[in-house]
């Protein structure tokens, strides 16, 4: 049960009067679901050994604090059964691994054991073509007056590739994400495109391209269609119930939210000129 307060103002030519009415609104409260934020990202040119997984639960609509989940057992195994353990940092719901070994096209299995349930998901680490150049167009957008940024890369011709693009702007709290596939530009140079009509000279933006699997592309495509591109991140709880690739093998009906993904990434910063 939640209480919403509406301020109602009545107006007449002679009298101003105001009152407050307390309205009781019955909201159905579903049992909390585990949210698994497991994005294993390997930036080109780095070791990729340090990785983090976060566990939270869903909560009431009007709650301001997102509950974290402690005391879980988390590990990832590769196809050779090599295990990489994730250890919690001081009851924060954040679990860290310092010896992860990223290998392109390797298949990994994530296991999360929490509160009597075992969750398992499998994914493949996908490569990314590096960002080769960034172009600025000062006559972009519908009006022809917006600053438009394109980040170019050369799509490999020997495979079907799927991409996640992230744009981080200085004037927005949340990042912008959208997905792409190379169906119409396979083997050619292509680009991601900025989505902020308020860019100004002197702003610095950060652009990240992720190589992703087809199933993760499909998952993110659904999220973007539901929430628009400004969804705050692909690893947070979605605005509607969208099942990820983690399965509760203890109780299949009690499925978690979130997604287990593995991506090679290419990141560039660019200052608007």
C-alpha cells in the first residue's frame, strides 16, 4: 500500500483555496527477482584480467534504494574447465575477479549460487573491429544545424557481425546505447552515429563499440525498442520483463533478470571542435 499526495488548487475570481487529498493506491508487489549484471568487457590493448559482476534484486516502484545481494558464490568457466572465481567486495553486491583470461570466440559459462538457487548462463566472447577515425559534421541532424559525430570502423567480411554502440555525453547522466548488424555493409567501412542534438564546441564525448553475439543483439534490440536508446545501460533491470540468458536450474519459474555477455571493446574519446 502506498500513499500518493495530490495538491489541488481551486480558482475563482474572488477566492483562492487549496487542499490536500490523500489517495490510497493499491499496488501489486511481486516477489523480488535477482538481477545479474555480468558484462565481461575486454578493451583492446589491455589484459582484460580484472572483471566485475554485480548482484541486486528488483524492488518496489517507489523505493529509492536498490537492494544488493551478498554472500553469493560466483565463477566463470571456459571450455577447458578453467575456473575464474569472483569474490565479493565488503558486502556491496559487487564481485571481482583479477585473473580472468579473455579469448576471442571462446565459450564461457557463468554460475551464480545465491539463496538456495543456482543460475547458469553460457556465452561466447566476440571480437570488435577497432575504431579507425572519427568525423565531425557541423551541419547534421534534421535542422542541418546540429553537431554530428561518426566513429568509423572496417567490418570484417568473413563473418556475420553484431555490434553494440555506447555514447557517453558530458551533459547527460545516462549513456546512449544502440545495436547494429552488418547485413547491409558486410566487409565495408561503416560507422556509429552520435545521438545528442545539444553537443557544443568543447564537449568531450566517449565512444565505445562492443562486439556482441547474435543472441545478445536480439536481447538488446528488444530493450531499445521498449525503452528507446537512453536506457541507462544494457546490464540494468529492464523497464519490462525481458528474459536474459541466465537460467535458474533450481527453479525455472523463478528466472533472473539481466544478461551475461562477453565483448571485446574499442573506445575513443573525442573533443568537439
